[in-house]
């Protein structure tokens, strides 16, 4: 029997286009429990119109504004973000503000409306912005010399299963955790695997004992280690970076599933951004060698150029959960079927 979703809210409040965290650097845990994960088509059309033109900088014309999604809690990223802000300001010779945004959706909307100049987010979130307003991927990061990462499903080391097949044998007894509902490795890719295996359809229909969305990869890791859930989905690069930074203990986990490779998180600019400025930004990122900056982006070893082409491989998973519009041919078939039904009536 399919069971209803247990949606754990780790923080409440509206999704404001503002930084998350407090002045004392305490961590802020946000769960994306809203259904408004993407902007409407009307918003997207308006955003496309607003994001074109010859304007070099979005938002404040005197400040280069950078938005970063909450892949980890703010306190764990703030030092690196401050150093990134300083580096970009020096390299670009302009004032720069790097802001930790409260949700994936907030970053998409800000980029669509050209309220920011550069955004860092997951591949699925990027595809949403690309589809809605033509946002352009320009930079990504390499981990140990490779621009790819994976989605993991993890459990406790003494858990009675060593593979996903083992986990699903008694799926009705398993409490499972995803990250954010807009996360590529924390939801779309592992969720699509579970969808194909017939144990997860959507947030209201699944065979698990319970399913929760933690909103952040580090929170998922802690939920698994603490036994709050039996298993969870997590970004492999962030998982390994949390271990390397001493934030979690590798001995507290067992990896029972690994996805196919996924192209790393992109940095994207609004549609219509000046090409000379794009080249400046790319050069500034590729100069970065500070470990404090690299470590917060999945333990990156370097930054490299990227484009939208690298993210086509995850389109199917994103569309399966309604994170992107259906493919044009699917829409045409649906319209033809509707017209045929009308004729029969």
C-alpha cells in the first residue's frame, strides 16, 4: 500500500530573495517544503524579456551579484564564500557581493529576472533556469581532475543491506531521506531510479515506511548517521568533502548505490550577458587556487569552462518529476488526443 509523505520541516518561513543565516554564523537548516519549486510560464516569459539586452550587470549596476544555493548549511560555507567574494572583486576590479540564497527556487527566479549576475546551483535547477529564460552555463568545477560527480544512497555500516536491492526487499520498513526537491543528486536522479523500480512515484505515493526531504546534503548525512532515517540520497562530492573536512565520520556510513556520472554543478549567467564580461568571470574562476574556496564546492580541485550541452543527460529524470516542461512532441501528442476526444463528443 502506498503511504503518505512524512515531510520534515527543518525551518519555516517564506522563500525570500535574501541570504540565509545569522550574524553570528550559526547554521541555518532549510527544507524546501513548498510546491512552488519553479516559476510559472508567465513569469518565465517576462523574465526572458527582462534578461536580454546590452546591460552588463544585473540588479545593482555598481555591484556584481553572485548567488549560491544551500548545498550545505551556511555556517560551513561562509568563510569560503567571503574569500570568493574578495577574489572576484580583485580579479574583476569591481564591487562583488556573494550571497547564500535560501532555496533553489529563489536563485532561479533571481536569475530569470536578472536580479543577479551569476548563480551557482545544481544541474536540474540550472536546466529550469535555462528552459525558462535562457540562462547560460559558463563555469563548473573539477573534483580530482574530473568534472563529474554521482548520486549516492547511503545507510549505516551495520544496516542489514549491502545494496539497493537489499534495501528494497523490505521497503515498507524503510525510512528514506532525499535532500531538496530541486536537487539533482539529492532527489531527481535517485528518485528516478526508485521510480523505475516501482517504489516511489511522487511525494504522496511510495512504498517506503516514510519519506522526508531534509533540504540539504549535510543534513541528510547527519540524519542517516544518527539513525533518524534508514537510508538517504546525497551528492557524492559533498559527501566526500564533508568527510575530508571532518564534518562527518566515514565509518558512520555505507554506500549501497551509485548513479551514472553527472556533470558538476554549473555557474550560470542571465541570458544576454555581455560576452567580454563572461570571459572575465571565467578567467577569474580559473585563477582560483585557495583551498578554502575550492573545498566548499564539493572539494573542487579547479574551475573549468562549461556550457548547457553537458547537462542534457539528466533531462529525462527532471521531466519525470515535473521539474521541467514536457518535451514538445509530448505536448503535441497530448493536444492531438484532446482534440480527438473533443471531436468524438
